[in-house]
C-alpha cells in the first residue's frame, strides 16, 4: 500500500504514477482507494432510494475506488458489472447539475440496508445523495446501481461488516494498492525509486496488508503467549504438587494399607480406594473452574461480531482429560507401590498372602514361609477370613484393625496343631 497519494505534489499526476508503477517488474496490478484495509476511517453519506418517502435517507459508508479495484483485491461480482472506461456515465455526477446521472456499486449488506430482497432487484434502481451545496441548499445527485459485490472485510475483522457503497471519485484517492509477485524488499525498493522520480519533497510511505492484519490481532497474540506461559508454569507446579501429595499420602497410609491387605484387600482395591479419595478435590476444582472459564471465554468472544458457536465443551475436554489421568497416575503409582509391599510398619515378619477361607475366624500370619504342615506353636500358612470383614459389607477393605489387634485375635484362636 503506497500512501500520501493526495499530496499536492502527486495529486495532479496520480494516473501517471499508477502507470509507472504498473511498468515496474514484479507488479501485477494496482488500484486507487481513499483508505487502506484495516483502516479505522469511515466516510458516511446519506442515501435514499428514488421514489421512497421524503426523509427516509440512510447513512451508508462510502469508499472511493478506481476501475482496477476489483482486479487488485480479487473481488468477484455478485450481480451486474463494475466501473468501466467504456461507459461515460460511470462515476459521481457533477455538482453543478450538468450531465447525466452517475452510477454506484454497492455491497451485499447495502442491498439489505436499502430494502432490496435480492441483488438483482437492486440493479437499475436509483439512489439520491448529496453531492454538493450552493446558496439554495444541498445539491442532490442521482446515481444508478450498476453492480453488487460480496461483503468485503475492509475494516477490522473485529467489527461487523457494514453497508458500503463504492464510488468512482478520483478526487478522494489517497492510497495506491499494489499487487505484486516476488521479493517484497525488492518490490519496495523499485516502488521507492518510481516515487522519487515523481517527487523528492514527499516521503515514501508504504505498508503491507498482512502486517496491518497481524497488528490488528497483536493484542490477542500477546495475550495468548502470556496465558500459555503462565499456564505451562501452573501445570508444572501442579504436577509437582500432585506428585508430592500422592507420595506423602501413600507413605502416610502405609500401615493402613498393610492392615487392609491383611484383611483381604488386593492391590487394585487399595489403589482404587486411595485414588478415589484423591480424585474428590480434583473433581471439585474442575467443577468450580469450568463455569468461571466458560463465563470468561464467553465475555471475551462477545467482542467479536463473528465467533464460533459449538465451542463450550471442546476447549475443556483436554483439560479434564489431562487432569484426572495425571493425578491418577501419580497417586496410583504410590498406592500400587505401597499396596505391593510385603510387610507393614509394625514389623510383621511373615509373608502376607490369602487363600480360600477355612474354619478359622481371622487372617493369620505365618513367619515360617514353609509348607502348611502343622507344627507345635505354629500356625498353618493357610490364611482365613475374619467374619467381621464380610459383616461390614466391604470385604476388600475390611475393618481398620492394627497389627496388634490382629495378633490379639490370632492368640484367641485354637491352634490347629493341638486338635
């Protein structure tokens, strides 16, 4: 985008400058407009459909373009035609009232704004607008609609597409849009040389459309980088905390895990118990965070006129899926390690294992690690199930007996070797 075209040193030679630019190697096409894309300027004019009741004028944004506007910006036509040098009536009519009516090209949003149902219906209709003024008041011009273009995001994508009318008005040109192919730096150097050949008093100013669009979303880009950085730090700290808490919890409950194994709990049962207890605060945290995050994202998306609809669950599924497996992995690892331990902290000397229940009433410890033949003062290696573990209704976890309690219960049982 070459700017400063309206400068007095250039304004009288706009067309010559354009032709010189078109002869520059690497340039495909060029066209004049009165402002560049992503520009915040908006020039409003009152328009009224001919035949409508007086006072029903509508303020619509206008943009001055030249014949190569559509070619340069690669904009197709929805209906009708664009401005052509073959038609002398194309353009804005003279303010002195001399000459025939002018012509305009409108976008699809203007079709709705002006009250037409289809682009084809709008073709051939006349619009009235102010084109000047004299001592008697404003001078109205009469312009026919000759073409309809699709809606173009010429302003910020953060704004809704507006109704816009394109006028062929050379007096308003301020920007030369250049479409090129090749090295951008080389093209800029050549265009600067062309500019200097026309004037040395006006600085050469230019810009790229992609840079303008990137700058428009710079705030969102910086925010995303900031959020991603702090999110990564938060996840790392949370993972370290989960690992430490899981290890501490499993270590603190080592004695309980041993007793539960004595009462019949398997490794999977112990892991399930500890992981479920540890999952409750994680689930509660997610239930609190999800509504707040959804509310914040909704408020942020409201600043964009065009936004996604079916998004509510998708962004949070990865977070939910990442939170639970991680804490289950960390906590389950410690619980499984403790669940497979062969001894309790109370100094049990024998191996703890279970077989089918026999007539005895409590799990018994055997420190011989030998065969199950009866010995004097020894219990057989066969273990039996205490009836309280079944009576409590939770066989895998049993009653929370200490190791001393198990020994006391074992001491009250008859010795099978004496029978």
